[in-house]
């Protein structure tokens, strides 16, 4: 892929997070199934639904600049999700596993926060006002998901795991 200006890097990064969101959509049901805490499974299920809308939002942004999400595999997300799924194979008690699932999910959220933060800045600089607005919505949702997971960890899961 040719990368000689910010617009091209914008497209590159959009394709990366598009791939990441798809990988998350595929992985979340497995994580949800592995949880034994209702607060946690509800939080993850809510975020799964939010993620479906984020994928649509990315499709809107990409279509707005005559692009699509094809052509890139997010290796960063692949690695993070691999760590998450290998955790599920450990010999863990259900409470400790819940704490570990939160840890893995928050690493995913932080990757996304970094990605969307950059994308919002790029979109603004490039004058893609509508794209900036849409990407900012997703950025806010990722931050909310991260906060929610901290809350679930600190109010419910960590106490049980300790
Ligand atoms: Fe997301
Ligand atoms: Fe990536
Ligand atoms: Zn997310």
C-alpha cells in the first residue's frame, strides 16, 4: 500500500481497525460464554452489540472516501485476542478467570481507544468532518466500555477472585 500522505495513512488505519473490530466480534461470544459473573457477561454482551454498530460506522466512513474495509489484517488485535483465548485454556477457578477476562478485554479496549483517537485527529486534519464525528462516537463508546469493565472488576469480580 502506498503511503505518501496523511489521507493514505488514514485509509490504512481505518482498514486496520475495521479488521480489529471484526476479530473482536468473532471473539466476544467465546469470552462471554466463559464468564460466570452476570455483571461481566452483560457488560461484554452490551459491548458486542455496540461493536456491531461500530463496524457499520466504519463502513460509512470508508464509503464516504470511496474505500472499503478490505485488504488488511490487524496483527495487534490478533495478538491481544490470542492472549485472551489462551487464558481460557488455563487451569483457573471461575472467579479468577473472570478477572483475567476483564484484563484481556481492557487491553483490547485500550488498543481501540488508541486507534480511534488517532483516526479522529486524522479525520479532523483532513477535513472529513462527518467521519471525525462518527469516529469520535466510537472513541467515546470504547472509553465507556473500558470504564464499565473497571467498575465490574472493582465492585464485583476482583473481590471474588481475591
Ligand atoms: Fe470497538
Ligand atoms: Fe492494528
Ligand atoms: Zn471495544
